[in-house]
C-alpha cells in the first residue's frame, strides 16, 4: 500500500506471476488495483493509468457515473481488476511487468491511497459457490475454464438483496474487459439482475473454452424496476449504500442425451393418444359388425319409439307437454326431413348450393317468428333448413380460420425470428422473458424446451381433425345410403365448427411456440389470440348443437373475436393505470352481455321497429322493455333460458365490476378468464339440462368429462406457478425463475403446455360425443334448451 500526495505524476513498477505454477492448466492469477482519494474536486481528479503487456487501463478518482435526468454520482474509492496476460513463447510463464502511473493537475496536489493486491480466487470452479461483494466503482470479474467432460454450463447468480441493481455479463477472453456501467453492454452476453440471474453457455461458442464472468453494479435502480427518482443529495459518495453481496455458482448443464430422451418421450406420450383412438375405433367397429350380423341394431335403436319417445322426465316443470309439436304434428317435420333426404339422393356436394340460398324457403320465412317463440321447442323446430345449405354455412368457419391462421402466422414467424436474431447478435438477454433457470438452447433457439412442449397442441389438434373426419365420412355414407337415423334422428351433424376447432388447437400450439421463441411485452397476443378463438368456437358449437338454424355466421363470429383481441391489446397498453379505459371496457362488457342475452332469450327474433323517426321509437322501446322484461321477470316464458341468462349476467357483471375496482395488471389473463368462465357456465347448464331431460351420458363422453376436469385442474395448478412475467422488468421477472421439474428439461410452464393441450383435446371430445345417446331419438322429441 502506498499513501502519498500527488503534485504532478508518480510511476510505480510491479511484477507478478500470471500463473500459480508452470504446469498446464494451473490456476490463473490476477491483480487488483485499489485507489482512494479524499478530493472531491472534479476539475482536478486523480488520473490512474495502468500499462500492461497487451493493454492500457485508465480511470479517474473521483469516478463519475451519469444517471437519469442529468444526475451524476461521484465515487472516491475505485477498485479495478487487471486483465491477466497469457504467457507467450518468448516470455514463458515468468514474471509480468505492470506500470502504474498516478497523476493530477491540482495546483496544491491531491492525496491518494494506492493498494495493489493479488486475487486469491480469480478462477471459478465447477459446482463450487463463491461469495463476493461489488459496487459501481468496484466491479468484479472472474475466469472460468470448461472442464474436458463438460460441454455446457449454467451460471447461477444469487443475492439476498434485490437492490442495488446489477448486471451479469459473460465476455470472451480479451482485453480490456468491459466492467463499468457505461460499457458492460459492449461485448458478450449480459442480463440485469435483482435477486436471481442465470445464463446458459455452450463450450462451442468459446474458441478458447474459457470466458470471463463480469459483475457490475448500476448507479441507479430504474433498469431493475426501482424508482426513477432519487431522494437525497447528488454528487456524493455512495460506496456503502450501493454495495451488493453476490454468490455465483457454475454448474454443468444437461447433456445431449437428455434432449433426445425428452423429444422421444414427449412424442411417444402424444402418439399414444393416436394408438388409443385407433383401439377405440376398432372396438366400435367390432361391436357394430356384431350388431349388424345379429340384426339387433334396428330393434334396439328404432323399431319402436316407446323407449325413446319421452325424453323429458315427468318431474320437470314442463311435464309431458314440453313442446308445441305433438305426436300427430310431427309429420310436417318428418316431411321436411324427407325432402332433405330427397336432396341426398343427388350428389352430396355443395357445388350447386350458394350462400345466398339461406332462408329462401317461404314456409320458414313465414313460420320462424312463430316457431322460435313457442313456449316449448323441439330440435325439429330449429333444424328446418336444407342440410346442405347449413353444412356449407358451417364449413365457412373452417375455411375462414385457415385463412386467418396463414395470414396471422407468417408475419408472426418472421417477427420472432427477428427477435431471436437480435437477442443472439446483441447478447442482450433482457429482450426475452425466459425461465433462465430452465432454458435449454438448441441451435439458434434459446429455450427449445418451451417450444417442444407445444408439440401436444399440434399433434392432438391433428388427431381431433382425424376423428372428426372419420365421423364426417361415416355420416356422409349413411346419408348416401338413405339411412333414416342419419336423416331424421339425433343431433344434425355439421362438422365445420369441429374442423375449425381442430385447426385452432393446432394453431394455438404453433403460435404459442412462436411466442416462446422470445416471450415479451410486444408479442404476448401471439399466445392468447387463438385461446379466445378456441373458447368462442366451443361456445358457438355448444349453442349450435340444439340451434342449428340460428347460430352466428362465421363472418360475425370471427369479427367478434377480432374485436376481443383488439380490446385485449388496448387493455394491456392502457389498462394498468388509466381509469377511463376500465370505465369504457366495463360499459362495453355489460352492454354486450345484455344484448347477447336478449338474442339468446328470444332465439334471435327480438326486434324493435325503427321505421318511426320521431319519439315513437323510444315509446316502443320502453313498451317492449316493460312487457318483455319487467313483467316477465316474475313469470318468464322461458324459465330455463332465463335462469341461465341471469346467472351468466351476474358472472359477467361481477367480472366487469372486479376489473373496474381492482384493475388487474394481467389484462390478457383477465379477458381469457371471462371467456373460460362463460364456457364452463354454459357447459354446466347444458349437461344439467340434458340430465333433466332424461337423456343419458354414454361411457365415452362421461370418461371425457372426468378426464377434462382432472386435466384442467392439474394444468391450472402449473399455470399459476408464474415462472416469469413481462409485466415488470426483466430483472424482476427473473426473481420468479425456477429449476426444471421434469426430466431436468421441462419446467412448470412446459407441464402446463402438456396438460392444457390434453385438457383441450378431451374438452373437444366432450363436445363431439356429448349427444351420441340421441342418435336413436327422433328430432321432434329432442328438447331445445
């Protein structure tokens, strides 16, 4: 140590051994230079210049750091590690020379203290934790060499204190080392840190199979989520207040065999669903063949309608008079079905059917205002249109979603490739919000495990398409054979929405994988857009089951989804702090609930004559409100529908009030919760009404319901683990990071992907098979609810 007063310039010559011994692979030594000056005169700082074999390092004391709003911070204690020089053939591992020049232009001189020490633990060891301290003016960096049997490592850094904000950087072995706040981002890979940081590195990316790990403390905390405003004086020494205790551990990452095992296992799990479906299809085929041989199908399914002619329980409020179509009046419905069957005598293609043909039958146009507003409705009342026309209407769902998927996915893929490229080129790991403690790279992808876990959505979505295709083919064959059960019994088979659901499930996997290439604030909607569409399509399909003639068109449905996605984006941007947005959104939510409830209650037949241009329209609206709402609240005409809509509106109004009062930060999840709750409410109502109507749940749909409930419960548990969040800063997000939990490869969110894909698949099967028991029931005996 040297304490002196510098009036002009002092020069010191020192020597040290860069290696602890002459043996190859020996420990590398490094030197640290400490300078302290009591002078706070920025006009005449103490200038320190260190000259080495291959470089020069210089700084001034007091050391000046710039903050936001032109704030500046001065540090009178500065400590820097000198970049160790490698031995050359000429010099060998002998003594290295260091020249330290200290100068000041102060007229009266400047007192300073100089201390040069040798670092004892400069080289980090594998699986050995190392504790140290750092501050803005006293950064630290250490050397790590890859062992021969290790190809990839994870640098884990921890601290018990969130602030001061720090930066962890990994740099190639080159001098100078960038170890100050203003230049630490110039080289290598880096990420900001509060309590946790983790960086995965591969040996192949470092030609010398070694690197520096640099730790820098920032002068302000805004980059880590701290306050933008600093209380207290500026231009003062902050050494004690900005010191941070850190612990670094470098552990080997997983081997290549773990990648292979994880890929094979995840693929086998989902391909086992294909095998299970083949087995179920084979069993059904064998049973069908046996019934055909015995001739029992006709006797058990429709030789007499006594077993299926009264689907409504006697204890229900409607009693035996449920529906206005009695046994004698069922013939018109049968004639319509017969005429439908007459069409099937021709080719079952839709080439000659135009969309403009919808609702062109005069009897439908004259009767539907009467039929749809009857007190009791049967399915035959709402399946009067030509089957081919309705099927073509629902096929538009399928073709439209393919168009949407292509136009949506292509720019998404291009954008996430750009994000990943920028992250790889710049080394800025604050761009993407991974779970860095379980982010396994492959090729250019930084978190391959998060992408692989979405394989289930694609495989199960494709499997669902195959199941729907099989049912569609069998149904077409039955129609071509003029099977009366296909034409006049059971729920009308329209598979367009099912095809759209399968495509949506596959696209959810594709876009979720794209989102997880680089998850951040700018691309969150990639992961959620098709979730809204899946929930909306499921509700539409559930409604279409008993209302095949009056379901929403594909154009209006997808337009509604577009509005929802737009509101979600606006909610994420403005919903955090702006009260005006929540007021507008809550009003839209409540009004939309009321409008949709009105259409559902009156089966789409609620209208107000707007031909009057004066105040008569308002009198008409008030009269309709009084007669149809106020009076009917005490004695509603459609009790079941009224109960569903009251409960549904209470749920939606509760969501609206909750959002208005608490203003949740995660608006995307809040919006998704609205969709899921409405879907679950409608599904529960449907199943309850089905059981009330003395309908049965066959073994397959019952199994699917149980499997769906179990899978969703397990999936939601892992979903709420919150391993990262782009709502805060990257450093705050890393505080939530956790280790892998499955095969040392998948984390909690990956398990959520697996389970949610399975849960969605079973949910789709529930909708597909829920009414299979009605395949032997005449449509004029299937109640509408």
